[in-house]
């Protein structure tokens, strides 16, 4: 059976195995890797992957750090959850507890380029501790557009263990939508691996509090 069909089958099986929990469960994707030495920096990576169908009810929370006109436009964007001015971030310098609390509240921090050093001083340690980093906002970009993209994106990363874990949607999404979301993440991860599919040991799909379903996509040469 092809990798695509195995994945499709696995998603449908995971949805069929769901246990009703009284809340909307997230659909989680785990990619277990083989022959990856994560002690070598060049073997680690962190990729932002935009999901074709977004995250459903699990949409990301987006913070923007900006000044002037950019801050004003960000405030008007329905995709931005909070806008921080320079002085608000500067007030957190040296306050580790407050920085950690703030970092936990947002999934992505989009930052005006000139303010990246300030954010690094105030939030750098807290962001790094949870695998996050400030994302500079490109010049002349539509802030609503870029915020909307990050709203429906996930981070596929390999850090301390040879494994990628991320959410690819919620249980109320269609199986076809979840398949395309999961495929987008898997294809990006495979593209980063030295031996492609040869470095993929297995793929596991599960809902937050339901039984996992393990699939083993065929290796492509």
C-alpha cells in the first residue's frame, strides 16, 4: 500500500477510535525518525508549515510587537490576538517570571525588525526554553496576511529526540482535510531528512485522549 493510502487509512482509523471526552480533541501527528543523530546541530531543524486547512478550533494565538503605523494596522487585523508596543516589552527585561508567562500565552511572536533586539533581551530565554523564536516581519508586508498564515501554521521541529510532534487539526474536521494537513507536515519533514523516507521509522496519529494509530509509510527510494 502506498504511503498516501496508509496515511489516509490511519487518519480514518484514528477518527473511528476516538473516545468522546466532552470537548473538542486535537488531532496529533507524531513522526518517529531513525538514524538521526540529534547531538549534531546540522541534524536538528525547525520548520514552520502552513496547513492547507488550518488548525480548526485549535487556531494559534498571534502576538505582534511593533510601533507606529505597523502597530496600528496589526491592531485592526482579525488574525492578530495582541499588539505589544516597545515599552511594554522593555518593561519585561529582567523579569523572567513575567516573560515566561507571556510566552506561554502566544504561539507566534511577529516582530518589527528594529524591535527584534529588544524582544531578544526581554523574551529570548523564555522563548528559547519552549522552542520558540521571534519572527521578523518582512518589509512592506500585509500584516493581516502574514498573521493569518501563522494562525494556521505549525512548527515541525527536531530538537532533543529524533521525533516530530505537532497538531494537524481537530476531530470535527473532515478526514480529507486532516489528510492534506498531515501530508503537508510529513512532506516538509521528509524533505529535510538526509535519506528522505529512509529516515522515517513510523508515523503515529491520535486524538488528544484517544488510542493512537501507528502507520508505517512505505520507504521511497
